[in-house]
């Protein structure tokens, strides 16, 4: 597990919620995605939309995503989300997200992402690349 | 694993896709959710919006969701999705979704859902209830 | 007003709806967008994702969109949507969408779109181009 | 036009954008909706999810929404949005939204909303009610 933890706070919006009055499941995966980008910005000092150019990658595409819904989040709730890289491999990494509401863990998420360049043969495919040492180092030093 | 398999086909829309030209991850969880409701309709003969009244439940809320992204899905692709209940427990069940594009498995999903009634003490919380035998039977007979 | 009318039918999904139990407003603009692409496919015989290549355009970007919400649409409702081009100008056109539920007009929409090529100086900007006569003709003959 | 102007700043996210690399149109209507709720919170001192209880209404449903897309907004852009009520009638009002990117007007929006209570005969329908004088006054005093 790396040392860098990214935290952000945001409110649950009307448009995030479904007829049961709670956040519709797909929205949590938007929240995770946003936190992953912002975590990289906070750790590396590179804005999300410049990550691609700064490291000559196409992005940090997902190969897996999961969530455990422990307690409901509803319109007006204030969410505190903590994100950290819990494992870094040669060209992929796992991001853990934990969303708290009123101090109680409401949702746990896990994203498996790849450090990827454009596939030479197909612009819509991607190819895993080694994560640079400097990037790994940034997540290990706090 | 139950015997009932629900299949549907749909096209990937412009609005489903992100700047990489492929389906944004949260959209797959919308696809899974939709297939789960339609699978119930196909198996039980009850329309999604009448499931609640027909069985005196508040719904079939998710307690977990996950996806494995194997191959990209892009604008214009035709997706074939297969959904089935792979495990039924007393008051919860697991739905497996497999999305194929051009015959190739592109995405695997798993939803953990609960057969739930409104919690007596809190309208925003839910309470697991035993899944009726007749419902279980419908997914086992084909 | 052109003669070609594109019709489709679809059901309102759980994930389309908000805590009031009715379709969240932004979803209607997804429905309009989808119908616009499918209307082009039906009229021209070109799949949405091939429109760009077939006519050497970058797309049919929106410069305006509006909706009038007349009656609510809720989970399980079956929507009948009619879309037609109500005005074609040199390089832009207006698409009218009308969504009926149970035969009653529920939502009226209007999209203003441009027939656009990539701007030579900026890949994120677009440049209006004359709509080919053959395209205009397809919407006028029925 | 009322005097109260609500301003917020937010960044365009990856998940907001489509394959053209710019914000997908429906997302702007989510942005408008969010600003409308926050404008009410700022003007009245009542949190969005408490507006309903505080004024014995069901909400502030939309009867119309429109947008004019003047310049594209792309991933990483910082949006400055200004929202104000430009007209208040007995039981309805118009909210104007203007979104600037780098000081340039990129999108103009207009929402027509109703001050609504639950319809006595149908829980999914709403009934317009007179906007309280105290609410009107809050938007006129700055």
C-alpha cells in the first residue's frame, strides 16, 4: 500500500439519486473515476487533462471496477471520500476508494487501472506500459 | 446457478462514450441494472415498475457491483448481453452479466442484490426479506 | 418542414428517474440525441458511427437544445418518440422531438445542429459546412 | 430581473465528455440543475434537501429547459457559472445560467421552474403554488 491519500468532500446532488431517494449505483463509479484523476493531480502536480501529454500515455484506463454498498447515500448528504493506491505493479495499479457519510463508511470501491499508451495497431485499443519510477516514488513519499 | 438466461441486444450510443472513444465505465453499471430489471420481467412476467407492488418489496437494491473490462466497446458497436442469477440465497442473489461484441466477451459484470422491504424505522433504509419460493422456482425452471 | 419522420419506442428505466419518481431532465436530452442519430441512420442508410466517414464531417454538433416538459414520465412508462427535421438551412438544421406517453404529448424538444467538419486550426473546434444536396433530398422524399 | 447572483466554479471531468472530447450536451442540464439548487441554498439559507420541508413543497420542478452552446467545454476546463432568477411570476420563475471558460461565455442556459406542491389526487403529479413573499424578497435584496 502506498502512503499517499487523496481526500475530497462533495455533496450528493438531486440528479445523482433514483426513485428510492438514494444514489443510483452507476454514479459511484463516476465519483471513483473523478477521485482517481484528482489523486493523480494531487500526487504528481499534473492536471488530469495534461496527464496524457506529461507522461506520453493515452490515459489510465480501467480494467476492473467494483463497489460494496454498505449504507445508502441520499440527496444532501455530504460525502468524504478517501482514495489511495493500494497496489502498484509494473504497468497497472489498484485504487481503493472509501466514501464516508457522517463519519460512517457508506461505500467501498476498488478500481484496477493500467498505465497505457495508444496501441500501435489500433487507435481504440491500448497497450500497457511500465509506470515510471518517478510516478511510483510520488505515491510512496508523503 | 439457475437455468434462466435473459438476453438483450442494444447499440452503444454516442453519449455512452468518453474522449477515448469508448464506453465510460459507469455506463456499464447502467446496462447491468437495466438487464437485471428486464431479467426479472422475463422470468416472472411482472413489469419492472410493478415488481415492488407484486411482491410487497421496496425493490432489489444492490449491495455490491463489479465489472471486468476485457475489450473496449465503442460508438456503434452492437452489444449482446446475457444475464443470469448465478446464486440465490435466502434473501439475496447474485446476477452475472456478460456483454459480447461481435461474439467476443467484452465485459463481465456481477451484481449482488437483496430482496428488500422498506425498513420499518427508516424510509430510506431497507430490510432483507426471504425470496418467495415461487420466485426462486421461476429462475430454476426453463 | 421535411417529410421524413423517425419513430422509436422505448421504456423509461429506473436509472432515468430522480427522487420525485420521474425522469430527470438531463435524460431527455440523451433521448433526443439518440433519436437524432437514429433518424439520420433511417433517412440516409448510414450507421451513426459511420456518418462522420461517409460525409467527411466531424459530426452533427449541437448549438442549441431545448425541452418543454408537459407531463411527467415515470419508471415503466413506454415512450413513443417522433423526430423530424423541421428546418434545413445551408449548414445547419433543427430537429423537433415529440415524446408521447400513452398517446399524450409529454415532452417537446428542439435541437439546433450544425453539419460540421473539423476546424483546420483547432481539433476541438468545428466549422460549419454546406449540407450536401443528396442529404437534404433524403429528408424531403418519403 | 432579481439582484441575487449565485456563482460557482468547477472543473470539467473526463466522464462529462464525449468522443469529440467536449462536454456531452445532457451534462450541461445537470450543471444547471445543480446551480439552481445551490442558488436557492445561497439565497434562502436552506439546504437543497431541506427546501421541500422548509416550504412545504414537493420541489421546484422544471417545465422547460434550454441551452445555447457557444463555445466548446473540454476535459480540464475550469467553468465559472453564474445563475440568477431573471423573472419571478406568481408560482413560477425563470433561472438564467451563464457558463464562462477562461472569461469567455461558452454556454447560456434557461430553466423554467414551478414552485410546486404534491398534487392532491396523484403523487406523481405536482400542483403550482404561490411563491411566498419572503422567498421573492430574498432574491431581490442583496
